[in-house]
């Protein structure tokens, strides 16, 4: 029952997000030509032209997430793990502050 509520609230949030973005895009003619929203299985993709900006995953486990978050310079703002399982054993580079 709790899982059903979680899925229902995730779907509602996805619909609200899609409606809000659609409304915003329709108010700005330039944005309407520039951005697209595509619904794929279990997620909603936000595209800038043909480039992915983010995906709203509403069935990603215990809570909905936006992943990946990609900036205008094509750099990712979000970590890969746990969405990409091969990233699990990678060592995060550290900066030596002592010398």
C-alpha cells in the first residue's frame, strides 16, 4: 500500500513537472522551439534541441530522481553511482592538501 502511494505520488509529481515545463515553454516562443519533453518508459526526458538536459525517473526505487543533470557545457553535475553500476568500484580522486 505504501509503495502504491509512492508510485502514485511520483506519477503525480511527473505530471505536474511536465505541465509546469510545458506551460513555461509555451509562454516563451524561443524556449518552445528549443526545448522538448519526451516521455519514455518510467522517465520523462528534457531535451535542449537534441541534447539531453535531464531525465525525471519516477520509478527509480524508493524516490523519484533527476539524473543525469547536464549543464550547458555538457558537463555532468550528478554522480554516476548507483545509476551506473560499473562506477561502484571506482576510486574518487582526492586532493593532497598536506604537501
